[in-house]
């Protein structure tokens, strides 16, 4: 499959319509909204309304605070309204946020996410094909409905499901039961090549699928700007972001692969103490090079080709052009990024 290019669109409902039109005009293939401070689905309704070609995705919606039926229903409506342009990206979040932010009891996230996706697919099958609800998994079930609660078939029922992953279990899950993986930004390119991609391929082979057909998105942090000064500022923003993610014990395997287990433990202790500013100093330039693609707009196509060739089917590039010349430059960069050899090419 050819390489596609995506970007984020933000969650400000007032600005989404215009921004969506601008991004489509720049040539982006897909835009996404994450679930941090706002609901990720509401902006995408506006994207669907104000664009014609561009796909759009949650990147990602947190799965467990919503039961499968609720998520299935939202995805069904967005797929129907947009003519099949919606991509459902799901993530598990960590135990603390599930329990103490979302009030969701914790269970092993990988097996639970497998059950979640399988339940959604059973729901969609019953809506599209009229099959009897008969799904019962370890965590979720769908065994009851009526015509009154069935939205009925749609023209584009095959909704792609992408799951985020940092650890091998969910990467295998992405290859086995989903359409692809959204690799967390907190993944070095060594970790992606040596750990995550082999796990995705293993999962696909278990399910009898062609590994080259599995979508691979994300991975690493794109640190860029029009000038070197812009890049320097963005580098420090991402250094702080990496210090936050590196303090999370669930992501420890990434640090361990590079011999940074002691630094990860130190960052975790500082996070518990609330010493967020002190954490930034522990992220070295060596770490930044492993986690990031760093360069000006002009340098990005070549640098991203070096990092992503052969492992991704979608890359992300974000920019804020301020005049027609800069818009033309971004269009050219997007075209160059599309020429990066994708997974399976």
C-alpha cells in the first residue's frame, strides 16, 4: 500500500471546519484527533461535514471508559455520514488513569482490548447482516437487541480499527484482530524495528493475514519548523514531553532496550514527587536523536525517509504555513513524503 500523510487537527470545535478545509487543500490524506482534554469524536463530525476526500481518525479514543456498543454506534454513524472515511483508533491508557480518572475497574488490558474489538465487530455484523446477537466474551457481551435499537445497514460497514501499542502484546493484537497499529510516539526507531514490527507481523501470521497489508502509523516525534530557531524551540517542547512519557513504568521496555532503565526509574521517582522541571534535564541529546526526527521543513523529507522507509504505511507531518509560498512548500513536502517506500513496497 502507498505511504499516506497525516496530521492532527485539534479539538476546538469553532476552528475545526476551516482548518479541515485548509488541510484537505494542502493535500493531507488523513487528519486525527486524540483524547486528552476533549472528546475526540465531536470534532470529527465537523471534519466529515466540511471535507470531501480526506479520511479522519481518532488517534486515539480511550476504549474502556466506553462500552463496545457505545463506540460501535459512534463509529457506525461517522462511517455512514462520511461515506466510509472514518478510521477508529483505540487505546487502553494505563491503570492509574482508568481507575482514578475514568472510574473504570482495571483488568489485563491486552486480552480486554481483544474482547472489546471482537464484540464491536459482532455488533456491526448484526446491524449490517441481521445476524442474531450471540457474542459472549470474558469482559463484554452482545446478546440482546431489537429492530428498535438497530441502526440498520450502511454503505461502508468495514470500519478500519487501529489500536495503539507500546508493548509487544498489543502490537501482536493489532496484527491479529485489527486493521493496523498506531505506534506510540514514545517509541524509538530501534524499538519499532526490533520489537514492535516483528510483533505486528507475528500477530498477522497467526490470523492468516498478509503482514504487508497491516497499516502501521505513528512512531517517534517529528521535531520540525521552518527555521533552525523554530526547530530548537520545538526540540525543547518534545524533550519535556519525552521526560513525561519516560517516567511511566508501563513504557519501561523502550528505555530498557537502550540501557536507560536507571534513568527511567529516576524519572518515575521525580514524577511521584511532582518535580516535572527536574525531569527534563535527564533527557539527553542522544535520547532525543533516538526518539525523534529532527530538522527544518526542507530537511524533513530526506530525514523521514531514512527513519520510516519500509516500516510505516502512514507518516505524520504538521506545519503552519502563513503565506501562499509556504503553503506551496508544504504541498511539495507532502508529495515527497508520499514517495517514501511503505511497509510491503
